[in-house]
C-alpha cells in the first residue's frame, strides 16, 4: 500500500519524497495509530497543523499578486472560501488521496474515509509533508496543478457579491476600468427606481434596475457576468 | 519622516528595502489615506493580509521544529497565543514602529497610535512588506531578532496547563524524559487522594497532591516549574 502511495504521488504530482516516513505520516489517521499502539506510529495531526499554515500563506500570496486592486476584505473572504474544509476536502478527492489513508477500524466502519473534515485533514497534512520534505517551491508547483487553476477560473468567487465577482473575472488578465453609471430614474419620489449601466473599458456590458443605486449596480453586474459567461 | 523610517529599519533590523514604496505602504493607515484622497495612497491593509499569513507559517514552522513531541492541539494553542493581536501589538511597541505610522487626524486624536489592534496591524503589514521585498529568509532573520527568543524563554507558555509548560521549558534544549509516578494513595476509598512525583531524566523535581491522578500530576508539574524558576 505504501509503495502504491509513493507511485501515486510520483506519477500524479511529480514528487519523489526524500523521507518516505513523512509521507506515510501524512496518511496515518489518529484512529489507525490508536488501533496499533504497539507500533508507536506518528499520526497526521502535526503535519496538518503545519500544512494549514502553508496553505494559508501560499493562497494569500497568490491572491495578493493576482488581484492587485482587490481590497483586503475581499481578499480575506476569498481566502476563507478557498482554505475552508469543504474546498480542501474536494481537492483531496480530486487528488484521489483518500484511498491511501490508514484508518482505524471504527472510523472505517463509520465511513470516515468519505468524511469531508477528514479529507481536509489529509490534504493539509500532505501539503505539510511536501513543504517539510521538498520546500516551498514544490508546494507551489503542486498547487499550480491542483488549486490555482480553480482560482483563475473563478471557482471561489461565487460567495462574492456580483460587482466583486465581475471585477475579479475581468481583472484576471490585468487591470481594467469598470464604471457604473445611473442612466435613468423611473417613477415618483416615493417609489423611485434606478437604472444603472455597467461599462468595461468604455463598452457597455449590461444594465440593471433597482430601488437603490447600489442594488441597480449589483443587478447590472449580474447581467454582465451572465453575458460574459454566455460568450466564453 | 520616511527617511527616518528607512534608517530605523536599517539600523535596528539590518534591512534595506529595494522598494521603499512598499515600506511606506506598510506604515500608511487607511485613515491617513482617506484624509489625503488626492494623493491616492495605498494603505497597509493588503500588506497586513499577507503578513498575517506569513506570521502564521513562520511561527508554525518554528513551533513544529522546536517541539517535536508536542501534539497538534498544544501547538495550535501556542500559535494562537503568539499571533494574537495583543502579542503582536507588544512586538510592534518593542520594535518602536508606532512613531512612523501615518495616521489620519481623527484617528490621531482618538489615540489610535497606541491602540493594540492598530499596532498589531502595522506589525503584520511590516512583516508582509519584508516578505514581498526581501523574501522568507529575511523574515526569519527578523523574527529571530524580535520574536523567537521570546518563544524560547517560555513567554507564550503561560496559557498552558502546568504539565505542558514544564515539558516546553525542559525541551528548550532538546528532548528530555519526563515521568509522573503515583508514590502514595492517602485516605479511604470515598475520599482518596493521590501523591504524584515528577521525574526528569530520572531526577525528582517535585511532588503534588490531588483528588485525581491527573490533578496530582498537574500540581507536581506546577511545583517543578516553581523550583526551576527559583534556580534559574
């Protein structure tokens, strides 16, 4: 099984560990170590502690450089949506890591191998092990394969408001000017509606209506995102 | 003022920035940028976002390597006590960073220059700027000057239980064997008390009494810590 793990890591991610024990540690759940106390195995938790911080920094640096105009609040929100357990569990699945996890009997019976929090842990521990054994550059290579392309394609922008999502999508390939303009006000004072048009580098990408200027801007951004999606 | 900042950073931390703008950005509070909108200044918030993650990783790696026997839970608690706002604000004070902070008028009047959360922000932003401009190795050099010696001296172990604190103190200079042994049980069954003795590398460092074995162990560790403190 460990041989297959080494092969998997080598074939899929191009990584050959110097210290295979570290790789095994990253795939040893505490329940397995507890079931085999006589072997005094190290479990993945310390590597998970380290990997969590490695991911925090690599993702932060990537976002910081990729979105030079995005304010701190948006960066923080985006980072949170990337490093949260569900997202990392999904990555663990896509990397097909779960099959190599050493689980205790009880945990196995309770379907632990499919539990998102556990998959997240093993992903973090794996990243921690790569960091310790290979260094930061190899971690970045790994994330360039499995994570960064997802950020580029906007997979983590869904939690954002439409204006931010539009900004992020458009600024993927550099800074662009996005402007919102009220082009019409409809109805009497007590029931006023605004129509806002969004311009990207001077070209109209859509209009939106709303009871406030902000609401109309959000709606215009949503329409623009739809238009861009259809045309991509 | 900026010249003085460059001098301060060079003289106290041995760092000469390639990009001085980045250093200035780390000391520009949003309130100052808002007061001077015409200058379209960048404020420190994006660097703070990055520096926060840089600290998270550097501290994690340091703890991971320094305490090879400490379980994940203890590492996490210790990391939290190091990177929390109060601790970082204290570091900012010791590094005498506040004097160079560009604050808006309102913030200045409200004594912002002394507010812990603000001092923490500037420390994180400064670390973020060092990371971007100089790289990880210079960040580590900086932390070896201002932070890691504090960890070594146990400044962040106070929130820990006595057994953990003892372990950390003793393992500063390498792994040692700490053993707890019940040496006496006192009283009748319904009012039993335990006396535990703590041995370090075979030598007794103290005893403790308690209504449970765990309690007696904690008490023995507390006594051992006191003894060590007196003798240091």
